[in-house]
C-alpha cells in the first residue's frame, strides 16, 4: 500500500522538486520533455516552474529554445496552453485533438456556428494561419466577411480550437512582450505531425506523475477511454494500491520515495501541473483546499509548497517609484521560525530571477485563512 505521504514524496521527486537538476540549455529542454510540458496559459509561468526545478536556471535558455523554435506554446493537455518541445508539439496535438474538439463542442462558440459549413470555416482559418501568424483581431473581420451571421469571436475561436495552432514568439520570451497571435504548428516548425502512440504517453505520464490511477491520467489529459489502454499494458506495468484501495499503475524498476525524505520549500507559478494532474490531489493539496488560479503573466504571483504540500500563496509587490521588490508570502497556516528561515533564502532567489536589478525583501504574513 502506498500512503499519501509516499505518493507526495515520489511525485515531488519525479517532478524534480525534491532536488534541483543542473541547468543549461540542454537540461532545460530535457526538463520540458520529461515533464511532458509545463502550463503556459500565463506566458511567463514556465520560467518560474523551471527555476524551481533547475539549479541556477537562466531564463535566457528557455528564451533561446523558443526563439529557435525548439520549444513552443500550444494547446494540448486539457485544451490549455502548455510549453512543450517542438517534438512534443508534433506528437501531442494529434493525440489531444479529440479532447480539444470535445471541449470546443461544449462551448457557446460551437453553438454559434452550427448554421455554417464548419469544414469550410476551418479550411479558410487553416489557410490564413499557415500564411503567417495572425492575432484573433486580425482573423475576425476576414472570417466574418466570409461567414456573416455568427459572432466574429465564435468564428475565430472555432478555428483556434480545431486547427492545429500555437502562440509564436515574441510572446512568452523573457523580457519582451508580443501579441497573442496564432500560427499553424507544422508551418512554424517546418515539419509534419508524427504518428501518435497513446501507449508511449502512458509511460511518460507515469514517469512524471506516477504512481497514478487511470482517472488521474484522464484528468491530466482530458482524454477518455484510457482504461483499455492500461489493461493492454498491465503486464508491462507495476500495479500497487493507495490508502483507499485504488489501483495505482507505475513503471517497473522506478522506485517510490521514502515518506520521511525532507521536502524543501518550493515556489511555483500560479499554474503548475504538479497541482493539476491527478483526479485525487490529496497527495499534494490538503483536504478542503482549492487550487488558487489567479490571473497573471506567470512571474508575479503563485503558490508555495511547504513540507511538500500546497501551503500558501506568494506575490511580488513594488511601490511606485521604489527600487525595492518585496515577496509577500501568505501561508494558509502559521509557520514556525524554522520554516520562516527556510522560506527567506528561497524567496530571495526567486526575486533575483524576477527582479534582478532591484533591492529585495521577503515578508511572511500571518495566515490568510
């Protein structure tokens, strides 16, 4: 039986949150590949996510991967934007498209375009984003002229849900800004999609998030009908049980981590897959706690792990005209002096990443409820 504590420490280890790995351009790409992408709805969130996992992480390494088109931000798992390697963009989008299309069918956008020829709409949309990157504002009048009647936004979002697109640079590049444009994945990368294999994705998910149930992987991906896939792989996997008696699948010869293994303080961005990728999140989120999904660009606020569990939130504040940036840490429960002493150096390191030219301070507030 694998207890929640064992599952917690094992998840942290597989997410590279127990011990940081060495950092360089190659290891940054390796991390993105190993983690099967990082949440990137907030454009700069992956920088904080990688900083928390790589020793001495240089944000320019990720910027280089994006500018060289070796990494991209695209809609894959859960129909949300993830930072993935170029290879994974070509592997994952074909696998995830059924879930993305299902998500679209549940929206008002889909209902708004029921009266038009969807295939014709998508053909025009594909042609436009293959020609060059375009913002939704640029696409709207072109699509609306061809298909009068439905709201222009519904036409545009129907294209972006169903045509394989990504958000190209300069958006998502450290220290720059850029429009939220979309471009065709194959055109941007200059390569065709690969033949997908769901069995390969099962092993990769377990390597980054296991041991896990079938329901866990289904929630992470939003794919349905994965039970038969796991059954086909049963003899190739290890099967354990959790405290509630549920079947947990894992990769052979991949050890779990001792429950008494210390877990360091870790700051995460407002979106991080370590919090989002299990149907039962009790291994990392205390009972009764919801994931705070505050809006942002990914480098101004987020969550904090204390003793391996979601334990509070953080944000960076700077008074107008001040040369000082302060990291405010708001724990859910009181923290003792030992934990405060562990929070401060980690917080100062985060400030050096985000605001290197300012004076720094860390303030741990009283619990926020």
